[in-house]
């Protein structure tokens, strides 16, 4: 069983399925999506970045888009996946954001154990997810994002409680997360790699070399974050492309337009028109 939500105006996608989704992962290729793997009635054995991992029943593992995953064995499980456009386009508290405790926030892959009392709540949430994925209306996207935020908040709370004695270690930033967090703080006014490299006490060249294993350069991360925010503002505000450009630190709106089109294939104005047209079409259904 696989349920897929797509929002063509933003490129947002969320998928809920069983272990068949894991079988579709290419072992030596990054999964490219934020992913939760949930063992239900029996253990799941897999490799994450080449390291064997066994999930006991009622354990949930959080994975980032840059990781490589291969299923070794398992019969019962659930997989939730989403891209940046689905969840990260909205504002969230840092602990439950796309660079929060579960994503890029730990030296080791987070594995969360769900006790008997919480299992009932998670099972209910799963059923609501299915209902919402089957309900196609104008507020489906917002409902699914709210559900995912709730899911992530509950897992984060359990994770924080179970790692209470080692919270400082759990919150230590690795280089990638540190960079992402700095970008989150400064992307509206700082667009150069040199600025972030200085903040991390590294040269721009050293920082770029360190990013080789992540499959994208520091500049790509900056540009993707700017584009993501531009999408959010184009979709959820009445601001013009020019106003958005100034808000994102561009003196000339054409500079943002070129960056946006390079990242998405369309201009900000075309993207905005597509959002409006899709909303109108949804209201007529």
C-alpha cells in the first residue's frame, strides 16, 4: 500500500507506504527525501550509510536526504517520506525543523522507541494520515503538513526524554548541520560562502572540500534555501516578486529572478501565477 500526495504548484511531495518503498531505494544513491522508517510487528534490518541497523518492533528511525539506505530484511513496517517543499517550506521551531534534532542534529542516526501507551497514539495518527491522503480538497496540503509537524513533534519529545542525560552530546552540531543552521539565521542577508566559512572558522575552500560527501556545495545549500523561502513567500503571501527580492537581501530583483529560474526552471512571476491558477482550479472541483 502506497499513498502519495503531490502539490504541483510547489513541487511538494509526501509518501506513506510499506517496506516496498525501502526496496526501491538504490543502495549507493542518496535517498533524496526526509524519511521515517517505522518497524511495527517485527524487526527490520537495513544498512544506513553502510552501517547495519536493526529496528526492533515499535522503533522509528529518522533519515536525512543525504543518506544511503538498503533494506536487508523485514516483513512489517511503515515508511513516511517527504521533500523540502512539503515540510521545510513552512516555518517551524528549530527543534522540529528540517535541521532540527532528528535531522542533521546528531552524530548518530536517531532511533526512537515508542512505548505501549504511545503506540496507540501513533497508530491513530497513522490512520488519520491515510484518511487525509485520501481526501483531496483545497486544505489537504495544510492538513498533511500539520499532521507531519505533529508526528515530528511527538517523536522529538520522546527522543529528548530518552536522551535527557546526554542532551548536550545529542545537540552537538556536525559541520553540515552547523552550516545549515547558520544559513537559516542569515540567508536573508548573506549569500556568500565566505561569510559562513568565517563563522565556522574555516576557509571557503576548506568548507567546500568538506561538503564533498554531501553531494552538494555550500553555495548550492544557500541558493536552495533562498529559493525555498521565495517559494514560501510567493505561495503564502501577497508580496510582489520585487518585494520578496528585497526581503531576501537582493538589491536588484532581477538577481533573485535569475537564481529562482535557475533553481526551478520558471520565473517567480510564473510560479506565482501557477499557484493562483491551481488554487482556482481546486475550488472549481
